[in-house]
C-alpha cells in the first residue's frame, strides 16, 4: 500500500475509534442520568427489535465488541450529532 | 358614474396589507348538521388492521398498544376490520383480504426480509403475507410497522401489483419506556392514508414527526431514545407509487377542536380548516 493509502487508513481508524468512544460516553452518561431523565419509570428501559432486547449496559457491550447492532448504534450517534449540530433537519 | 381610480399611494397601502396577511387565516366556526357531514364524507376507506400478540415478554406487548391507538383514530372515520391477537392468522388474513376487500392493509408485528408475521393457532409467529401470497396485495396499499420486510417482501409485492408498500428495510427498534413515541411517528403513514392523503404525504409526515421527536429526546438528554428513533427514521422505506391513495381527501378538523368534536363536547360545531394539519407542519418547518 502506498504512503498516502496508509495515512488514509490511519485517519479512518482514528475516526472510527473516536466515534466508538463518543457513543460509549453518551450511553454511559445516559445510564448515570437515567433516573432523572425518565423519572417515574420503574423498569429499566430496554431497546427491543424483533428477537433482540437490550438494556443500555448490554447495548454498550454490543458497541464495545463492534457487532452489527453496535456499529448501527455508532453510525446513528454520528448522524444524530451531525443533525443536531446544524440545528436539526 | 366613472369608477374611482386609485392613487399610487392607495395601491401601495393595499399591497402592503396583502403582504402583511398571516399565512394561517382561520375562519370563524359555523354550525353544521352532523348528518350532512356523514352524507358528504362516507367511510370510504376500508382498512384491514393486523396486530397479533405473542407470549410475553415480546415486541408485540408494545406493538399491540400502537395498533390499538391507530384503531381508536381510524375507527371513527373509516371502516376498519381489526384482526387482533389470536384472530391474526394466515387463514383469517387471506379470507378478509378476499371478502372485506380493503384498500389499505396495516400491520404491527414481527417481520423478516420476505414475510410479515401473524399468529398461528398455538400462539407462535406465523407468516401471514409472504412471497407466496404477495399477489393478494394487488391494487392495495400496505403499511407495516415491523422489521426488514421493505427490503424483500416490499419490492416483491409491488412487482405483483401492490400499489405501494411502506415499511422498514432493517430492524425496527422501540424503547420500552418511550414506546408510544415510536408508534406516533410510524402511524403517521397510515393515519394520513385514512384521511385521503397520498403515500408520499404520509411518508413525509412520518419523517417530520420523527425529526421533531428526535430533537425533543436529544434536548432532554434521552440519547438512548433519540438514537433509536433516528435509526427507525432512516430505515423507513416507500416502495411503489408515491401518489397512491386509499380514499378521497377528507377535511381534517384542526386541534384542539378535533378532540372536542370527537368527544362530542361540541357535537354540532365544525372548524373549517384553511390549512390542513400537514401543511401547517411543513410551514412550521420552513419557517
């Protein structure tokens, strides 16, 4: 691989790592603040789709191990931040 | 007598007056006879609503609540056949499509790339519409809140004569504590169709509602819900005709009067809409 190609790969890897860390940070902040945000809810919120069902902690595990669902969450978090940064779509 | 010629100043004043007119102009309410309303707007739209409920805990614990909410809305303005819980079998769905002949089929349950599911006699998921019987959707509009089906079954159904198929091309997520927001966004598609709007209008209304909900949940710090709403919004897919409708356009009574009329607190009062609900939403977004 050429020098430029290597540099490009490194940049992409760094971006992906930053996005993953950012997603984990956002989710852990939510987990800490959950009781304040969804006050009154007795049960812990779960994300459900088809046969899958995850709490925030379990979903952070998916992000950590970069499964398809974990990558979808990272991607969505990037889009969410980009949309909110320009004032919503 | 010669007509009075307006001076330039007067013309200018009129022009400014026209420019200053607000975008939303509401007329005063007027009295009407409810019988006239029902004669003028009969329940054209025939809707088949499919919402099974499998053994808990399951996605259908929540999706059936979304279906009930849509039924409460649609039942007052359309003719709805509701196949709920154990009634949502493949045999019943095929029978009702043939006999009830709905223009609009609405579904809330699990889905896969090539099928949408209902319930078998033993309370387990059973494909109610798949590639084998997709031709039964011929000349109908299908709107489903389920995983994946718009990626495979949607194009297959459209190739077999379905006017339009609206669904999700990947997993459809909900959050248990805020699940009603997810249904309120998704059901905009079929709510608009019941009111006589086109599939594209329903699709746009759903996207607008998703955007508003995403912004709200992000603003209160609930990123868990916002992220999942965003995934659902990006996965909502329309296959087929964008101009398909299921009934003639009806008047939408502007809120809050809509709720008052529905609950019969003002039974003979109708608020004539100058701007339909969706148009208002679009104007708000553009502003």
